[in-house]
């Protein structure tokens, strides 16, 4: 699923493709939720298991990266930028 999810992220250019990415992200989380939690707290590729840890990770990514400026380049399309924010919530620690 992760390659499909990443391809979906890469394809975000507008509202329609953003919503398709969100659908793929939700499906990826559901699939990960069926996996055991590893010793380091991951379920599949998901490092953040609760909505609060997911949002905190996304916020931390935004602060640490200048909202995608580092390592760069920052996506100019706001749909892609917000998709990147959600992607970061999945695994940023």
C-alpha cells in the first residue's frame, strides 16, 4: 500500500486528487491498524497511532521544515502542500 500511497501523494495537484490522497491515506491507516504494534511503537509505516500524536507530528514537521521549505523545494500548490502535511503526520517523530 505504501508505494500506492506515495504515488497518490505525488499526484496531488487539485481538490480531486487531494481527496483521492486522503482516501488512500485513510485506507493505509485502516490496514496498518490490523498490524501488531512493534517494539518501537509503529504499526506498519505509521509511527503515530492516535489523532493527537498524528496532528502533533504533522505540526512538528511543519515547524521543523518551514512548512516544507526544508529540505525543499516547498510545494507551490497548496493542495500538495497540505497533502505533505498529512503525510508527515503518518510517520514524523
